[in-house]
C-alpha cells in the first residue's frame, strides 16, 4: 500500500501517477486515487482524502517469498507526495 497526500494535478488533463517495480520486475503505473479529474473536491476520493489527510493505493504483486526484496518507486507526473509505504 502507498499512502499519498491528497494533492491536485498541476496541469489540467494530466494524472498523478507513479511507477512501481518490485525485485526488478517491469514498472507498473499506479494512479493516485481521485487524481484523474473525474471528480471535483466533493467526490468520494477527494473528500475522504482531505478528511484522512491521505489517499491510499494498493500495489498489485505476485506472492512474495520470505526475505529481502527491492521496491522502486519513480514519479511519472509532477506534484505527487508519498506519505507512507506499507508492505504486508
């Protein structure tokens, strides 16, 4: 899980996305919930994000074995602020 601070897109029409890779697998794009412009500040993602001071996105992975793993996160779009990363 990645917790993002609830931010708005810097440029209209852009999204807020990061790319995530685990153990050198190909990067997968992950969009910040509520950032695609389909809802205004009263939409459910934005409203709850502001109330909770974070929006959360889940990283889809294959089952991982016990031990060390490498997680890489790269910004695709500007304006993203990561608050917390949780590995379960």
